[in-house]
C-alpha cells in the first residue's frame, strides 16, 4: 500500500532545508516512526499546526523508498496548556524523550502509546514531578525492565527496618544485609520510598493527584529512577542545561 493511516503523538521535530521537517512520531499501530513533513514550516502549510511536539494527530502517510512522508494530517488533541510554561514544556520533553530513546523503531506498543497520551493529558493539571516519576517506572516496566520491589532482589527475603537500598545492577531493592555484602553501588532510601514506587505501578496516572510525597522521597525517587534507566537502557537525557533553567522543572527536583 502506498498510503496508510495512523494516529500518533509527535515526539520531536527537526528542521530540514528551507521549509521541511523531520518528524518523530509514536503511533498506536506502528510504534516509533520517522517521517518527512514537506513544506510544514511554511506559514500557509495545513500541516504546520498538527506536527508540533506533543500533538496527538491523525496522519495519512505515504510510503517512500527511503523515508515515508506525511500526505495529510489533522489534530486530535494539541495540548496548548503544555506550552504555557517552561516547567510543563520541560516535563513533556522528558517524557517524549524517554519514549523516543527507549523504544525501537517500527515496534508497536499500545501500552506505551496510551501511557504517554494519558501523561500529556494530565501533566498541566497536577503534580508534574510525581506524574513524571510514575511515568518512568511504568514505562520501564512496559518495556520489560520492571524493578523488583516486593522483596530483596538477591536473597528474596522480605524487607525489614525503615531503610532499604536500591541496586540497578541487582534489578531492584536490597535488604540491608545484601546491600552490605554487594560489590555494586547502591542508593539508600527509606522504605516509604519503595512503597511509593509500588504505588506508582499499581495506580493509574489519574489517581496520583491524591498522592502526597515529601521532598526527601522526591529526591530518592529521582536518583533511583535515573540510575535504573541509565543502567538498563543506557539513557540519561540530553537536556541538562534546560532542566536548570530558572522557572523550569529543575526547581522542584525534576
């Protein structure tokens, strides 16, 4: 077929030539796609408003020899509220960047698609930092890297005490004894932080507006998830300077 349809979220765009865009999509039916949007940067282009980052749009795509291209598109949800502050732009960029860098091209994953869509719908409404942390642990779980949280990842015994350790190398939490014996570095955290991670995996994102997380737990969650994603999936992110921008997400432990 020369033409095919899909619904997709725009993850990123790259300017090419005078008026073209390379558009990175995550589609419900085909997973991650890289397609051309010819002339989309022209002020008169009908595609212009629907190929911007974070937009959820319907696409009619044309198969090409080297790269497919956008023949037509129409917006489904454009999320203008995400563009109202550096904070929400930063968090939305974090989520779309994770999906772009952690998924394989052409491999459909409807759970990831629906997770990202739900996150974009909620991001400007509540606690964006907590939503982002929950998104991260759900995403890695959907990709086959669910961390061990119910018991010690090494000895399989129940956790005891108020402290726990998290080891990316071991694949999850460790009891104090295994953490002390292990050669790999660990991140120490409170047991409550582990319980919060378990809650993130159980609850839908929409329920998290009722989840209260203190500053220490936020720091621990950030350290644990960044370390885990980097160790297992090789991704840390490329927007470190943006995250420290005044008024941006770096101001609340992002």
